C-alpha cells in the first residue's frame, strides 16, 4: 500500500513539473489551474499531498513573481532618484542665473534712455545697444520658461516616485504574506505526514473521525445524547475538564464549544466577548483559515489565553470534505489550563453519545435567561 502511494505521488509530482519551463506569469497561471484541478480529485492522502505540493509550488512561483516586480520597481525608483537629483541641480543653477538676470534688469530700469544716447557714440550705437537689451529681455523670458518647466518636471517626477514607493511598500507586504502562506503550507504537509505516517488508511480514519464527530454533535444539539441533570450552576463555575490527548472522535487535546438555540446552531464568535487569542488555523488539512473577531458579551469557557484551532462555518477543514460537505458548527480551542467553565447561569447536564466506536463525553448548560444552551465537548466530569 505504501509503495503504491509513493509511486502515485511520484507520478503526480512529475505532472506538476509540466509548469516548470515557463515564464513566471505563465507558471503562476499553470500552477493555479493545477491546484484547482487537484482540489476536486477526491478525499485521498495522495490527492491531498499532491494538492499541497501544487499549492506550495504555486506560492513559490508567486513569491518569485512578486520579487521580480519589486526588483524592477526598486530599479525604477533608483533611476527616478537620480533624475530628480539632476532636476534639483538644474533648478538651482537656473535660479542663480535668474537672480543674476533680475539684478541686471533692475539696474537697466534705473538707467534712463536719454543718458544712453549721450553715453554712446550716437543714435546708431544707441539703437544697436537697445536691440541688444531687447535680446537680453527675450533671453530672460526663456530662462523664466525653463525654470517653470523644470519645476513642473520636478513635481511630476516626485509624484511618480511617491506612487512607485507606495507600490513597493504594498509589494513588500504582499511578499511577507506569501512567505507566511508558504510556511503554513509546509507545516500543514508536515502535520499531515506526521499524523498519517504516509498511510492512506490512517488518513481515511482521520476523515471518518471528523465525520463521526459532526454526526454526534448534530445528535447532541437535536437532543439525541444520553444526559443526566447535575443541578444549577453559576456563570464562571467549573463544570468539566478538557480531556488531555486523544479521545472519542478527537485527534488531540481541545475543547469543542458550541451554542444552540431551539436546536439551531449559533456562531460562538458572535456570542463570546472580545479577547486576545492565539491563532493556530493551519492544521493537517490542505488550507489555512483567516482569523476572525469576537463580538459578544459572554465570558469564555476556558481560563488563560485561548488558542483557536478552528472557527465556525465552512472552514478550510470543512471545505476539505471532513464533515461530508457540511460546516464546522462550533469553535475549537486549547488552553494551558484544562478547566472548563460555564459561560452563563443555568442547569448543567452531563452527557454521552456514541461516536466513532467510542463514547464522546460532553456537558451542556441550559441558559437560565433564554432558550439557548451551550455545549462543551471532549471533556471529563
């Protein structure tokens, strides 16, 4: 089985190399098309790894493209700087010449023409000198025009330089994001290979566990779990402890927190109050999720700074087919403190439900002031 998978991966990687001998722009387009193609090939370890390999190759090509664009832009900015410096020198020289011209013109304005007639060798000499003065005035107008043109060019080049510098800053941000994406993709592949040991059966077990968990959650919210009332609890009181390590329908330590209202799911991010969290949204699945905000007023079910490993809705894990095409209906979180607290006053229920050949343990709190209930999965009590 392992040999077959390695052969399949080798063939898939060879196909990915079809995009190698192309220009940067063509390579990005080629790899983007391959990523889209591979994403719809089914839920197998081989196709998932091939998808990740193509995603990483695409990101690397995009990084190369961004670096080339940035290099070209920085060269243009450098040339503009030289041009602007020359314009600065030109403006300085023209300004000095103009000051000199203005001084000479002012002196001429104080010299009356009649004096010039007597100071020269007669009318013919006077007319020659007058013609010369007219020529000087014309040259002054040319100098003024040149000064204005130099100023206009200087302002235009400065504006272009500022625009290109802004573009360069945007490209640097884009490059940083692309490098972070590449790191995340590599981490996802490492986690995937670590968890599956490159074994298709283990990968299918992971998917089966996720799908079984979703069926169990739907059953719990619909009232299908086996529950026993444990009395009234106050907001903030300890109601359970997160199971450390693997448990029924859980690949590792985490709390799945869910909120329901009359059997319908509510996004817990709209329920929990804003707080500082750590984000860990790149699991062993192919894509990473984006961070999101919290806009509610309810206290958190864990102590300390939570680390969020999956959000609500069509997460990257959900899009990979882990929940048979359905969304993730809660928020997964981890905390150094394994204590679980009630987020509202209400009635506590301790429950169990069959999940993936095991028993998933959870607690539920029916909120005292509404029809809502909060659910806390993968816990001991």
